[in-house]
């Protein structure tokens, strides 16, 4: 490693930085929970996974409440996962063509396919469904 100009402690330093980032995210989750108590509307209505009249199956603050994107990036870093649909939470076909469209019904009823494409076709409700960090 040293002959290649690489830091011999690189893995150790990277793990320390990752651990610090996870600790920061956990701290942020606590701040978010405190903020939710002051929302004008109940968090269950605006920050949780639920049926609603929008094209999304979650409240608009869901990804904030869950620190979803931070946790997805942690998963990308851990697994070096480059799947464009990793942790997809939106139903792309329903958003483009409307729920109940024949193409939406077809995609929703597809059997499991190649893992990355499957995440494009079948949205997840939580990052834990794909092995996300806690």
C-alpha cells in the first residue's frame, strides 16, 4: 500500500469517519423527533408511510422523519451498492401514468426479478427492507 502511495491506515480512518457519520445521523434523528412534537399537523399524517390522495404513499415529511436518505447513503457506502433504484420509495409507473393504469397493475404484479430492477418495480416502505442501518 505504501509503495502505491495509499494511506496504510486508510481503512481504519474510513471506518472512523463512517462511525462518526452514523453517530451524527442518530443525533439528527433525535432532533427530528423533537421537532415532530411541534408540527402543526400530527406526524402520523405528514411524516409517516400511509395512504393519501397524493401520488406518493407517504406523507411529505416521511423521508425527513426517517432520515431516509442519510440511511440509504450509509447502505450505499457499506455495500458499494450502485443500484440506481436502491431504496426506491416511489412507484414510478403510478406517478407517471396513474394508479390503476394497466402498466401499473402489470408492474405491481411482477414476480421478483434481478435485485436492482426489482427495487425499481417494487418500492420499499423502509430502508430496513433492504438491509439499512440503524
